[in-house]
C-alpha cells in the first residue's frame, strides 16, 4: 500500500493556523469578559441604568475594576478588603448587608471629589442649625432635566451632572443638620414608559413631586436643580482665588400661587446678595406662550427652580457654589421650621 505523503511545511502551516485561531478565540473571550458590567452595589446598577437609558451618568470601568468586579461576583471576596478572605469561602454567598439609602455610596464617590476641594467658607459666621433629632426630611431635591451635565471630569471616573450636584447639595445640607431627600427615580424612564417626550419632563417630575408632598408633610423647601447653557465667562465668577458657578432662580408666573413663590425666591436671592453678592445672576420670571410658565411651582409656595452654573463649568466650581448655597438654604429652612 502506498504511504500517504504530507509535506512537513503543510503540517507546520496547519499547526500555526490552529494556534492562530486559538489565540483569536482567547482574545475574543477576554474582550467579552472585559466588556461585561459587574455591579457590587445598587448604586452602580443605578448609574449603569441611567447611562444606558438617558446618559445621566457615564461610568468608566477600567480593566482592573472589571477584574475586581468579576472576583467579587464569583467568590464574594473583596480583594480591596483582606478581612473578607476570612469571612467568605470560594462559593458565592449573597452579602448579608442591611438596606441603606440608595444614595449613600454615591455620596462616598462624591466625597472623594470633595477631598480635592478646599471648602473654607468665606465667612466664619455659622449658619443657623436645625434640630433633626426626629429625622424628618426638611428638603427635597430633584432634577426635572436629569441629563444636564457639566464639563467632563476624570475624577473617580464620574461624569458629573445635575444629579451629582443634587447629592453634593444634600451632603452639605445634612452636615448643617438638614435632613434631605434626593429623587432617585429615572425621569427619562418615566417618559419612555408613558410615551412622553423630553418636553414633557415637568410632567414626570411633577408625578414624583406630588408623591413626596403627600408622603412627607415635614418638607419645607423643594429644590428643582438644573444647569444653564451659558458660556464659561458668563457662568463663572472668581472670588478670593476660587472659582464659583453662578446661580439663577427661575419663577413661573402662569399659576395662582406665583406671587408666594416669587416672594419666597426674592427673599432667598436677597439673602444670597447680602452674604455672597458675587454668586447670583438674579431671578428670571417666565410667562406667556411657548414657555412652561408653571414649573410645578403651583404645588407649593416654597419650590425653588435653581440653575447652578453652565455646561462649561466643572464639578469643583459647582461644589464650591453649593457649599455656600447650603448656608443660605439651611437658614431659610430654620425660619420655616419654627
């Protein structure tokens, strides 16, 4: 029988081709693993959902954080906390943790930003403190336009926006004894679920605002935190070596309670002018056709539509401003809480 002859170079080529295909497969698998999103907290999941649905927050999970997330998901051992190696075995067990407010870990990320900022207040006069021993919420912060973002900052991989600013303001208020709630629900998801458009955002925020008013009669001030669209020069002021994002108060006049809201916002603006005159751009009133003219301010006479900075401001400038504004708001809450 004639022996089958196969050239040596053909065998070598076949082996090389198999190795090549195997390498491609390995690269493909690794790329897929690296593209996975691992969530070890509700807050990371919220960020991701908002990123995918309305670009509220962009998360940048590096390869190292992906490996960390995969390890935590599979082994339940936190390589950043060595004691967890002794507390858990290699079989995944759900962590036995207590439910906490869904914004607390977001605040941890924000505090990393704040650690880079010097929050020396301009005045040494302490703000009026409010006793919150009963822990009843006194301020509610929400974002009708949750997609309004600030200039990109690579701090902690967080793309800052008005939702971030809301949590920074909450943190500052609670340091002053003001129990505060931030709206965590996704406005864009509400619009999608109800076949509404971006122009209907005030319908969505009204839905959550009405729920809060009914659920928490203790709340004294409601803050709808926005970001304006201005050039950097118009939106920023420098004072004593620090940059601040300027603010604007917006009041709608097309409802019966407009005068009460206008008077309250005038009081607030006067307090800002007295203490930090460089910070405010004043009050803008809106009425007539082609404008909203209400901004949900018909629901309560203490609703503030607060524009903080512009799209070119960074989160440090916004944080500087919110540090000062929290002084004014805490005093106003104290006056209303008497």
